[in-house]
């Protein structure tokens, strides 16, 4: 299990609203899933096309479902037209890490 100090988690930072996530998105995947960490960003494959904001909507929906929070608590703040995105999550930092760390461990085994 990932047990890095918060300063070592470049993809996750505390923010005024809870947590800021840095993600790298790969659209047009067979299924939506977290596949690891790459270049300081949480790498996520999405089963959505990068057309007319569909991938951005799918990313917000995927993270909201994963974290079991309403979609309105997950906000895309930067990178609407880029594969590298920054999102704000209105959830406690430690809670987000508890939910994502096991998925990163699983991704490392596949």
C-alpha cells in the first residue's frame, strides 16, 4: 500500500475545499479505471470520447462514484482541453487517500 508522506504525493494536495487532484486522462479506454501514477499525476483511463466535454463529464462522474460523493463536490478547475487536469474534491484529504490507495496498489499488480 502506498504510504508516502503528503509532500511526496505530487498528484494530491490539501486545498481550502478539501483536496486537489492532479490527473492525467486517457480517453477511449475499454473501461474507466485508475491505472497508476505517472509524471506526478494520477493516471486514469476513461471509457469516454474526448469530444464536447464528454471525457471531462465522465471523469467527474467516475471520481464522484469512486469517492462516494455527489458530483457537485468534484470540480474540474484546470485542463478542460488537456489530458492533464486539476480537480478539486470537497472531501477530507485522508478520506480520499484511503479510497484511492488500494486502487493504486491493485494497479501496480496488474
